[in-house]
């Protein structure tokens, strides 16, 4: 499954849409994604499991790059 992670680069920063960034992870569960990101110093806003339609849309983005857990 592929998960999209919306986050802020600074852990103490409140979520502001204009500064929200995204990462994509291939993992078995959301828990695995959170475990992988625990060592990074970021503020996770939301983790979303992508269905096939949404995934195809995201693949069109120039920023799309999947990391594996």
C-alpha cells in the first residue's frame, strides 16, 4: 500500500497549508510509516492511504517519489 504523509518541516510549527509538504511511503500499515518517521524531526499532519485512483493522480506530480519502509 502507498501512504501519503502531509507534514511540516519544523516539529513545533502549527500546520499552515502553504508550508505543508508531502512524502509517499510504500508500507504494510500506517503504523510502519509512523515508526519510520519517528526518527525524523517533523510535525506529521496527516497520513492517508491512497486508493488506485488517487495514486494515479499523485503519480502525475513532479514531486512524486515513493520511499519504502
